[in-house]
């Protein structure tokens, strides 16, 4: 397992006290595996320090304002290219089948295209295959990195590291189309409601499914994937 991607998945998930307690372990994983260059790991230190020393409620509020109340920063990747249309549902079915083909079922409440879920999955792949999967989403990740950089948030370092790993470029037509969209105002709830007024895609894992308990150092966070049963 490439635990670096599991660590990055944890950093992009909704903050918890378990995450705060695991920050020293995350530092150790990032440094030991050397999947990311040193400068990328150093750039993440402000975020790691914020998690480690910040008030959990303040950290959670900032996360919600960024990722849950700003459509253009959504971590649900297909939302950026399919919106809430039916094409997104089909794309998620295909992605879920990719997970299952490798022997994993989705057991989290998040959708298959949620970036932390994708990172959990690619953590189980050989490094070359992991890169290929991120390359496919490279233009979205690059656009997210740029938007987060504009907002001067320490989360930008995580998306920038993923974008660089995937060798993604902002110069493609696809990435330019994404970053040309006007940034949402997370404080404008009326505008946010208008964006989501269309019917939401109803797709997800079995709500009765449980999460496995892992011996992994990051098992304090809920794992969104589990080995499929025959």
C-alpha cells in the first residue's frame, strides 16, 4: 500500500480529533515513503500545524466553507465536468466498477468520485497505476489547486502536490474552462441553493454497510473502502 495517498486522503477529509492525533504519523509517512518531493511536504506544514494546534471547531468550519459550501471547490470530481446531471451518475457507476474490479467495495457515505475516496483506492495500486488514475483527473485537480491557491488556504499545498504528481497542466483547454468559472461565495447561501436546485444524483453505498477496523496507523479515520466479499 502507498500510504502517502492514504495520508493525503485523510488530510482532505472532514477534520476530526482523530485526524489531529494522527498528524505526527502523517508527517512520518510523507517523509519516509518519499513519494512526494521534499518541497511539497514542506509546503504542507502550515496545514499540518493548523490541524495539530487549531481548535477543532474552527478547523471544521473552515473546511465546510471551502469544500461543502463552494461548488467550484467541491471534492466530488465529476461534479466539475458533469454537474448534477445523469452523465455523472453513469460515470460514478463506471468508477465504482473499477473499485470492485480490484476487489474493493465502497462503504463510506461519500460518493465514488469524492477525491479522498479515490485517494484511498489508488493507495492500493502500484505507483504507475496510481499515477495513471490521477492523470485522468489531472485537469480537475490542477484547477482545484489553482482555486485554493487564489484563496490563500493551506489546503492548496495538498492539491498542488497531487497535481504535480499527475504532471497536470493548467494550460489545457479543459483546465482553463474550469478555472474560468466564477468562484462561489460560500457566504451567499441563496446563490448556493440556486446552484443545487436541480435534482441531486442519488447514488451511494449501502447505508447499512459497516466500516472495517484496520491496523493501519491512520485507522483512526473511517476507511471508505473495504475488500469485496465473494
